[in-house]
C-alpha cells in the first residue's frame, strides 16, 4: 500500500487569506506564500509497504497547521523522525500479520495430514508405520499417505518394496518438494523436506528405553516397526483416546538432514525434552512465537505452548499410559 503525504491543501488557500490590517502581516503572508510555493515544487513522499518498508528519495512537505493565516510548512526528508515513527508503527503490524498467516497455513497443512491419516486408517484398518524398519526399507508414514493427499502421482513413482533411498527412481522421488510437508515459518530450504514428524513415543513417562509397546520409543502413534512391534498401531490400541494422543508434531529444520525428509521414516521422533521448543533436534520445535502445533490422532490440531507442563506433554505423547489430558480447545 502507498502512503502519500503532500501539502496539497496549500493550493486551495487564496493569497488574501493571510491578509491582516496589523503591521507586519504582509511580510508574514509573503513568507508563507514562498514556503507554500517551495512546498508544492517537491513531489510527494511515498512509503511502500510490501515485503519490507521502503521510502522514496523525494522530499515531502507536511503542514504543521492547516488553518490560515498561520500556515507553516515543515519539510521532512529521508531519515527524519517522522519516517522512523511511521516505520515503528507499521512494521510490527506487518510482521504480526504475516506470522499469523504462516501459522494458519501451517495449521491447514496439519489438518490435511490428519485427514489423510484418517482415510488411510479407514482403508487399512490401522495407521501407517512411522518407520517401516521391519522390512528394512525405512519407508515413512508420510510416504504411505501420499495417495490420500492428492499426490498420487508422486506415490506411483515409489517402489515401496525397496529402501526409501534406493538408487534410481526412489532416490529421485525423495527429492521432490511437497509443500504440505513444509512449515511456512521454516528457515532452511532442502530437497524433499519434512517439517512434521511422527510421534513414536516419549522418554518423559519413565518407561524403559525400548521400542516395545511399553517402551519409551514405542508407546506413540506412528511407531518404528520392529520384532517387538511388528505391526503398525490401530485406533483400538490407542486406549488413552484419539483426541488425547499426538500423532504428528512440528519438528522444523532438523539438524539431521536425513531425519528431515518426508520419504525417510527417521523423521519420526520421541519427545524427550521436558518442554516444547527447548531445542531444534528431534523434538517438538517450531518458529511460531509461543509454541508448536501438533496433530492428534482424531485429526484436530492444537498449539502447545512453550511452557506446557512436562507431565501433560508426556501424557499427550503416549497412547496407552492410562491418562487423558488436554491443554486447550481444539482448532
């Protein structure tokens, strides 16, 4: 948008408006008219606000008083306090509006992922394996739900019998960017990026460090299949309730590039940090101010605030801990 400031009102003031019988008024009027004339010779100041605030190189004329006969013009040039004031007023609002839009887009990404997981479960009677380690392919849950995300063309290129990074078609397909898997607030661009990880468990519940159904790395919704849990999780096994169990959460800009790819099952993680956004490596983490967004197994999305209590966070990451908690109303 453009903001144009100019002293156009000076044109509408007749020269006789400053006339006064008092001695000295004539010289005052003459000085005022000269200021007005100089003012009108300058083009208007334009401040353009789109991706960033910029201001033009032209001078602008601002009237200090519009009431004749005491019309005074003051010139504001680049770098003046007036420009700084305008920027300080506009920039925070622009940044806030943009982050709000990014957060809404992120929320819609997670909702679409939730719908795809629900449709997958309806079709297969279980959720996809977070990481298909049992077959040795490490195919990811996010690769399995592609046909339910209107990306069937990408899914048709994948040979799910081979490892996710098998040379040839699988590796080439893994480099395809899928926008729904990228948080708009993320900072690092990568090929085949995945900013949303599957929750396979948590070490916060005091469970043994195993991948079994009662283990810290196997008590979640999107698990790594292994000899202790050879089959993926079904809704019936989420005894804490679908609306109280996280399936997918933001884990943006992973340190491990392989773990941050939609084709690789290693994008699943165990929530081992006691708080949200404590670090950015394999835990709930985002660049949204105040928290990170999560998708529950029933498909609703919620923002978990940074200081979510550790017992609450632990309960939300387990599917069968015997606890049912929630921290906010679902979106």
